[in-house]
C-alpha cells in the first residue's frame, strides 16, 4: 500500500525529484534543507522576560463578557494538566476583572444609597412605621425594574446599575410625599389613618402624576438616539423610566394601603417629638419654616429684583456651559494599559527586542509596587506588523493595592512617558485604554488626515509632518501626538518586461510563483506530526536572497523546457514607500493619535487639532474616527436632546394642568438646577461628557419636580378653597417645604456614594453623581425661593381670571 501522508523530515527528504539516465537519483534532501520550525518568526512574545506565546480571544457580538471569560478559564483549566512540564497559563491582558469589580462597586454604592435614604427618611418622619413604608417601595420597584430590563433584552451592567442608583432617590420620592402628607393631615386635622390617607391622596395624586410625567418626558427621548451615545442613553432611559413608572404605581396603590393599615393615629396639633434630638430638630425645623415663609412673603413684595437676579443666574449658566470642556467618556483605571515602541524604518528585530526588554525592566523594577506583569510582543502593533515595532500589555495590581492618585494608571503612564523619552533609539508611548475598548486603541483622540485631492502619498506625508511641527508648538494642550502607522521603508521593486517574458516563453504566473516562494515563502500542504496537523512551507535559503543582485541567480522554466534567468526579462530598483496603504472613506489617509495634556479635555485638544489642520495645504482634509467620532456625535446630539426633553416636559405639563401659564412657571426653575450641575462639574475639573449629560437631564427633571410640588398645591388652594394668589402661594410653600427638603436630601445622599467613589469605575460614577448632586443642591436651595416668584409673576401676567388676585393676601398690596 502506498504511503499517502508524510510524517517526518526524513520522509520529506526522500521525496524523489529526478532519476537520471545512468540511474542516479536526485532527492529533496540533496537540494534543500529540511527542518521543523515555527510557522512564522515575524512575531516574538515574552511574559515578564520569559518566552511566551499569546492567544487573543475576542468577544462575539451579543455575548456576555463575564460568562465568556469564566467559560474560557474553566476550559483551559481542564486542559492544563496535559500541557508540557514548565508551561503555564497566564492572563496578561484581561478586561473582565474591571467589569466585574465595577459592577461590584456599583452594587455596593446601591446598598449605601438605600441605607442613607432610609436614615434621611427616619430623620424627618421620626417614626419607624412611617419610615418603613417608603423603604418597602425600594425592593418592589427594583425587582420590577429588573423584570422590565430583562423584557427589553438588557443585562445587569454598569450603566443599568448607575441608572438604579439614580433611581433610588427618585423611587422613594413618591412614597415619601404620600407618607409625609398623610402624617401632616393627621396632625393638623386629627383624622384617623384611613380617612387621612383618603384626603391626602386627593390632594397629592395630581402632583404625583405630574412628577411621573415630567421625569418620564425627560428620559424617554434618550431612548431614540442612535450610535454608541444612544446605546448608553438607552440603558439609563429604560432603567429610570421603568423605575419611575413603577414608583408612581406603588405610591398610588401600595403606599396608601400601607399608610391606612400601618400608621398609628396622631393627636390633633401634634408636631412630633418635643424632647431629645428629634425635639431639637423639630423646633429648629419649625422655626426655619416660619422664617422661610416670611422670607418668601418679603420676596413677593419685590419680585422685580429677584427676576433680575434670575436673569444673572441664567447668564452665568450659559457662560459656564460654554466654558465647560467637552469629552466623550471619562478615563478609567481599568487595571491594564499599553506601551508602544516604534523604531526607525529598517531596524532589526534584535534592536526592537532590546527596547522592549528595557521597557519590561522599567515596569518590573521601577513600578514593581504597581505592575503585576508585562506581556511584550515584538513585531506587532496596532499600526501593523514589522520588525521595527512592538507592543507591551502592562497588567497592574489590584486597585486595593494601589491607593492614592500617584498609583493610578494616569500617573503610572505619565512617569513611564518621562522615562521612555530618554530612549534615543525609539519612540515609546504609554497610554491608557479607551473607556469603550472596541472604539479605538487608546484614550485621547483619533484623527484621520485625508488626501482629498489626489495629491499623492509624498504630499500627504509632508502635510502630516507639517502638522506635527505645528503640534509641537502647543505642549500646553497636546501631548503624545503620533502616527498610528509604520513609517515609509525602503522597498525593492522588480519590474517585469512582459513582452520579453512572453518572447522567452515564460508565463507571468510562473514568475509570480517563483518570486513569492523564493523570497517570501509559500505554503504547500499539510503533514501529520505526532497526531497534529502541521503546515509545509518552502522558501529559498537566506544566503540566496540577501542582496538585490541575488535575484539574477533565479530562473524560471520556459515553455520549451529551458531555464530562463530573471535578468533576461526584469530589472530591479529601490524606492521608498509605505508598508501599509490606508484609506478612509475610500481616500488615502494617515491615522494620527494623541492626547490632551493633564488639565485639558479631549474636546479642547480636538478643537486645536482642527484649527491646525485648517492651515495645511489645499486638498488635505481631516475627519474623526473611533472615540473622537462618537464624541463629536454626542456633542452634536446633546443640544437636540435637551431641547426635545424640555419641549416634551412642557407639553406634558400643559396637558396635565390644561394651562400654558402653569407649565411655564415650572419650566423657569430648570436653569436653577442646571447652574448647580455646571458649578459642581467645573469645581471638580470634570468635563461635559455623556455621563454628565445624563446627570444634566436628571437635574432638569428633579428641578421641575420640586416646582410641581409647590405649584400643584398653590393651584389647588386657589381652585378648591378660593384662596388668593399670594395667600395660596405662601400656604403651599409652608406645607411643601418639608417633603421638598426630605426628598431632595434623600436624593442627594443617595447619589453621594457615586460622588466620592474611588477605584474601579470611579470615573463614570463621579461624572454621573457630581453633576446630579450639584444640580439638586441648587435646584432645592434656590428653587424654594424662586418658584413662588415664578408662580405669582406668571399667574399675574397670563391668567385670564383676575378675581383670585382681587381677594389676595394683603401682603400683595404693599
């Protein structure tokens, strides 16, 4: 039986090539060197300085990162006992620990928020039963929200958990309003719990529905935006709207039932505890309420000056908004970062390895307290493959072992850049990963320089170098600006004279096959080696392809069987060219990466890059890609999102109150919350990113909520009890101060864990929490004084009925 599959080098060496007439034989081993080796020597990897081999695994679309990582680890653990001695598995570049710890941190934040909200409610209600009623709403609403998220196909991730944390303060608001009003009715009128609940719900159910409509109107438009920004918006939108809708249902159905059954009767005229801490708190609060009501009365005597103050606040808000730097997402310490080495064109693999070894040594010695491992790959980079490029995946120790700002990834990469700048033989960069790994390879900006007029590669290269020269003059804004591609290299070009080749009977396909096999190597077929399928390659020996003139020593068989030398039909020459042709939207381009200097935002860096690119020769254009494209897209979408949300809120309120004037008085309060969010972000050095935009929308809804609580009561007092405008307004602010402060403080303390968060995922948590907290503070402190002004001014100005003004409180006539 003939052997059909070769299994070792000896059998390959016995392949018979030719039998001469004298019986002598020429076998493959007579004309070729046959050996087992690596499939490719282009890439060499080391882990902490030891030889290694890497295997990259990319998450499939729609797959769960944590489940996939756990499944891979479990499978490799089963295989590990069968590996050769001394071989072990390590995970030098794994993004799932960051995801896992981020979710854990947000869950911890969620628990902290629930505890803080409970304490705030107990401080004001001073009754365990009354405090328990809103607390019961939390698990009910959260479980319902998880069910709705599952229905929409969402998973439990950092974004949905952020939405949950924001919702914690919101979802108890409605229940707090119900319980507080029931207790107030019992204390003021002496009604039993059941009757007090019935009367209370008649007073506040309109406000509850209005609040739900406003907050839903704010967040629902977010769900319809496209792109990566829209994907982030949708997570928040569905989570918060679901929680809000369930919260209102609980407040309208479950909370009243609990109030009627769990609350104990309160003696008429009772104002809570009179001794101890709660007694002191009640006395101080009653005194403050009295002073507050008097202050509002004084303000209503001279509304003009306060409207001027309001205009100053609005102007300040606009000024802050324009000056706030923009970005897409906050940078995160993900526990891993990258270092890239780029050597001059033509540098050998050995020179590149020396640089990579120096990089590895620096991280493992100078940063040994922070760095866990370094996986260095020689011959590979995001810019392409080549002997003069390399990349290092630097894995950091756990966040708990790296306390302090000096041990975060930004500080580590900053020190590394300073050290690597001393390396004269290469350009070495250290950079953090982008917040969304699939959108680019590094933080900062991703810029495409484009040849829009067909000027050619040389002109495009000159324009790029001119741009780099201008960038170097702005170190205060731009840093680490570099090409994300390999530099032009000497290229050996062989020109084939096709007419001569045809005359000599040599086919072009044979010429190409010979060139490819001799100089680049060619895959032939497979063979079985110890039960494993291995590939067979052929290539000329190195000494026959070292010099340009060596090509003249190669022959191609003509149609007549004669061997024809390459020199008979070809010429050769050297030229410079790019090792990789890159196009963007079909046009020749060059990718440029860079970062903003510390203290500057990516938005400021991108604006400067656009300004500098505008000075380049005609025909050279630019565009943004990766994270930068998404940042520009989100920046363009944000104004439309704000406008749509405000319009929808206004229309919902107009439909609810069947009036244009009342919604207008509510909407005027929005800038008071926005200015607080902008101030908080400015003081903390944050930027106008996607998370801040979500916080800003939350602030808009919460600002309107506080106004609704006052306006709704004032309107009811005027319509149902016939009170005058000023009298109804003063009575409304007196009655609603307590629930406004209680719900606002509950929300502020609910998001406090986000504001002070540190460690994994803290960048996003700080961005979300800071703006919302600042906005809620000013929306509460300023709104309780300005809402009465807005309501009175708008009602006076636009109301069709004037009889309520005629019988108003005497303070109006002063």
